[in-house]
C-alpha cells in the first residue's frame, strides 16, 4: 500500500517534471531548428494548411525546368511518398509542394547553364503551390464550387508562408485535365519510386501548360 502510494507519487512527479521542464525544452529546441518562414499563426485554418518544414520533412522527387527561365522543385510528404509508384491514385494524406525559382541570367541576358543545360537558381517565385488530399473537406475549405475529388489547393507566400492572393479556381480547372488522379507529375513520381533519384525534367512548354 505504502509502496504503491510512493510509486504513484513518483509517477506524478515524473509527469510534472516532463510537463514543466522537458516539454518546454523540446519546444524551444524544435523552434530554434526551424529555418522555415515565421508567423505560422498568420495562416488561416480553413482549406489547405501551409506545410511548414516541407524542405526538411518532404522528399524532392523532381525538378522541372522550362524554356521561360523557370525552375520548379516538386516535394512530396512521407504519406504520399509511401504511395507513389504502387497505386493508381495517391493516398489520402498526401501533400505535394511546388517551389519555383527564376533562372539566373548573365550580363548579356542569357540564362546561365551548366554542362547538362541546367539553369542556376536565382530569386524564388513569389508563391509556393500546394495540393493536399483528404477523405473529407468541408465546404468552407473551398474558395469556389470547383472540385478535384479529394484534392484541395493552396498558394502561400514563399517568404512568409501567409496565404498568397491568387485564384485557386484556376488550379482546379487546370489539374482537372491531368491524366492520373488530377496529378501532372505522376511519371516523375514513378521514376523516383524506382530509381530513388529526383528526375530533372526539361519541359518544352512554358508557363503552367502540361509538358509532353
Ligand atoms: C494551366 C495549368 C495549371 C494551373 C493553372 C496550375 N497548375 Fe499545378 N501543375 C501544372 C503542371 C503542368 C504541373 C506539373 C509540374 C510542372 O510542370 O511544373 C503541375 C504541378 C503541380 C503540383 C505538383 C503535383 C502535380 O500535380 O504534378 C502541385 C502541388 C500543383 N501543381 C499545385 C497547383 C496550385 C496550388 C495551383 C493554383 C494556385 C496550380 N497548381 C495551378 C499545371 C497547372
């Protein structure tokens, strides 16, 4: 009886210690390691959430270079990564990010390329594009009546992570014409699943038009 009481007290003390000392310590460690943009509280909760830490936690599966001088890195989260290459459609919980850059130009205005014809990254594009698949979205999570099954879209300011002011309707309309699961880069995902090396894809078209 006394022993149980003593053990329970020790347990209570350990929990208190964890709550008062370890948890704040961990929180401080996590936030000090966090190199992604500040002010996550500025992001609205409805719709697609800003995927903080995608550079650390997600996997880059492809880079797309276009003749208009843009470079885009495509990242997928662990849930999506576990599903790529194996299923026709990506699993619920998949989050994919497109982070873009303008290509560096030399003094004569030509894009600087390496031996493989790859551009050099200069300034980042103003927004990152995000797609997230869930089993359920509420009406308040959408900005228009357009739907792509379980997918929803988000656009966030590259520097701050705040919601970027652009129409998400265009995302739905364009991705609606993608051949597999509203996703354009399925081939790049499959390549990554079999090789483990991110595809460097030279797209021949400009803007956001589908590559051949
Ligand atoms: C006119 C067509 C078009 C529009 C509009 C468009 N996209 Fe895309 N998107 C593409 C293409 C094509 C790709 C393939 C990668 C590439 O070429 O950069 C792509 C790739 C993506 C990917 C990577 C996964 C995938 O589907 O391949 C995400 C995430 C994404 N877009 C989000 C968005 C968001 C968010 C918006 C709206 C703010 C948007 N897209 C608007 C054409 C479009």
